[in-house]
């Protein structure tokens, strides 16, 4: 994984409708990180502190159920996570673990809020995804 190239936001669908000016501003609001397989990105019940966009690899989303831990989804390149709780101001509804080595872009809660202000197209896509995810996780959106 040491040879992984940083992810460029301009290459990701989330940012496909952004202007060059928006892309420059948004790029400064993300930090590229390489994470090893099995690393926990966020834990169910923990405070929401970051927004994560997957640039390479796969992350597994799981939740505690009465029958044990259940996989909710597998997320890959271009998909993002953490928006539901940041928008709702709630604790994490699921645990996310690196199913493979990952290359991710991470934004703090404040950077996420700036991202939403800077780009209406990103804000729209994130809000739409949040509504769908909240419904799939059986959460009040």
C-alpha cells in the first residue's frame, strides 16, 4: 500500500459537477490517508467527528443486532461515509472497518460543513445519500 497515490477529488463522482474554483477550495478541506486492512474507521455509538471518502479499497459497514454483528454494506471507490451523523448531529449508527487496505480522504466536522457551503452540488448529493442511508439503517433522517 505504500505506493498508493493520493486520491484526487476531481476524479470522484461526488465532485463531478464542481467548478474548478470549488474543486480548489474543496481539495484544501480533505486530508489523504492510507489505512491498513482491518482498521476501524468509526465505531457504532461513537461521536461523529469526520467525513470520509473512499479513494481506493473497500470498507465494510456493520451494526450490532440482537443476533450479533450484521454487515450492512460494503463501500468502495468514490463512496463516502459519516455524513448521516454529521448532518443529524448524532452518534455513529454503524461501525466501519477497512475490508482491504484503503486510500481515503478525510475531512473534520468543520471541514465537512465548509464543503457543504462551498459546493451546492456536493451538498445535494450528500444530503440525498444521507436520506437513503438513514432509511436503510432504520434511523430518523
